[in-house]
C-alpha cells in the first residue's frame, strides 16, 4: 500500500504542472466522455496530494465545486484509490463501511462511485479517474472497462504534460545560463567552460525525452505529442547553437593565414543554402580575387556562418551577401528582408553578449553569435558594423585589412 505523504509521489505530482492550474482540453475531453458513456452526472480527473484532492478536469460538477475545484481529504473517496493503488467501486456509499463515514456522502451527495488509478509510466499513482452518481448504481463490467481504458489514456496524457514541463524548465535553464554570460571579454573563456559543463543536465533531459517520444509518437497520434516533439527539438537545437557559440567565444583565434574572402564566402553560402532552401541567398561579387585577408580560416568561416544563419532566422524570402573593397579593407555585408531591429540604437547593441531580439516570435538565437563574430573580427584587426538594410530588414557585416602583397 502507498502513502499519500510519499515524497517521490508528491514530487512527481508537482512535476506534472497540473496542480492549481486551469484544466486542459484533452483531460476535459476524457471527463466528458466518461460522463456520457457511463450515464452519470459527474466525472473527474482527481489528483490527490497530502491534504486535498484537486480536480484537474471535471464534467458535471455544480457550484461552488466547479470553481473551487478541490475538497479536503475528509470529502475524498479518491484517496483510497491512491493509498490502495487499485480501483475503488462503490454501489451505495451510505451502507459501504469503507466510505460510509466520509463527509462527501453527507455534504456532496456522493452515493455511487467508481474510480480507477491514474498511474504514471514510472508507476506512481497520482489520483483517480472517477465517475460519481447521486443515487445507488450497480456498475456493469462494461462501465468499469470503459473507465479503466480512459484512466490509462489520462495517465498517458499526464505523462506527456510532465515531459512538456521538463522541457520548458530545460529551456528556462538555458535562458538563465545565457544571462550569466553578460560579463567582460576577459571572463568569457572561463564562463564558457563553466556554462558548457552546466548544459549537460538539460541536454541529457531533452535527449531522454526525445528517445521516449520517438518510441511512443506513432502510438499516440495526437497533436499534443507533435507539439512536445517540436518543443524538444527546438530546445536541443537551441542548446547546440549555444554550445557552438560558447566554443567560438571561449577559444582564442589560431595563427593567421592568407584567406581569399570571396572563395570562403562562396563555399559557406552554398553550404548554408542547402541547409535552408526556403530562403534564397544571393552573393554579389563572389568572383573577386583581390579580397585576401590575414585571418584564421576556420574562425573566419564560423563568423560568416554566424552572420548568414542569423539572417536566415529572420529573413522572409531573401538574403543578399555583398563583397567589396573599401580603401585598404575587404568588406562583407549580409542583408535580409526580414523585420529588422526595433530601434536604430539596437544595431550597435546587437553585438553585445546576451542581446536578443524578437523573442516573442520564437526566432531569437542564443545572444552569443554576433558577439563571437565581433570578438573574432576585432582580434584580426578589423571592425564590425550594423544598420538597417535597403531590403527592409537588417544588415550586419565586417571589414578586415587586406593582406600585403
């Protein structure tokens, strides 16, 4: 027999994110199905903690219970389902010694009751999926079979919600870790090493969730599963992008060499076009042979990749990459036809660590990519710049001194 005070069970209950929260459409649907299929006035998804039962979803409750959505354990039949970890079936509570003294009989007119355990995939019974009548009722085998199958579906739905809460917490942790990186350039390397170490836990959680969902997605076939898969994939991609940016910022550039900027940009844009074919990348002056700079080729390639992928995140349909010469410098500008930045002063601020825009639309990056570009270019003796693009979006670029000879 279980106990209502079991700490692990209570922790899992909190982890679902369902306590003291509005009901979900999916759980409301199961309660409504049970009410209709069993021809009863009330059906509940009842979660039981250490001092009350909370109705995560319900069909048929009158006021004030429909609004209050909970009762103390003195008025709970569902606690017996949790404690015994098995169904509780009552034909007439007034003469059933197990519940005859329960105050729900007197105060709430609970006469007939059938409740099935709501069990998680790791075996914890969180509550009862139950049907209630205000008059005696002999529950048929069909009634109990329907209730049992619906309780299994409710358990699976709650598992999905629990995984979603874990994924959201992982995203929140990633955001908090990014915030810790707002520090001076001299501390970036140390912070990067520490943060990449701390990222292992949320990445492991996301990976485990993805593995589990891959095995169950076809069986579920529900929009909630697809939504959770998309969230987990977004979290994983975000974490990988963060780790890559931290790697760039936490390591000093290597030895400089002569690099043909036109050739490097042409190859980089061709590769990135294959990865994101929906946004067209046009490269102007890609055949120039006089744009040779002194830089570390791998670091310069990552800087170009960062600028173009940043444009891909916000562009509507087109990106324009321009190469040219200004005095004794080679210049690269990446422009897009997206929304641009909100204010003129944001274009300079965008190069700072942790600065992010358009987060509400879900298009913001890690806040580190542009900062890593700036660090690489300035280390190589160049400068970065940003402005509004004539295409309607933003233009980010850099200028590097041309190599002698």
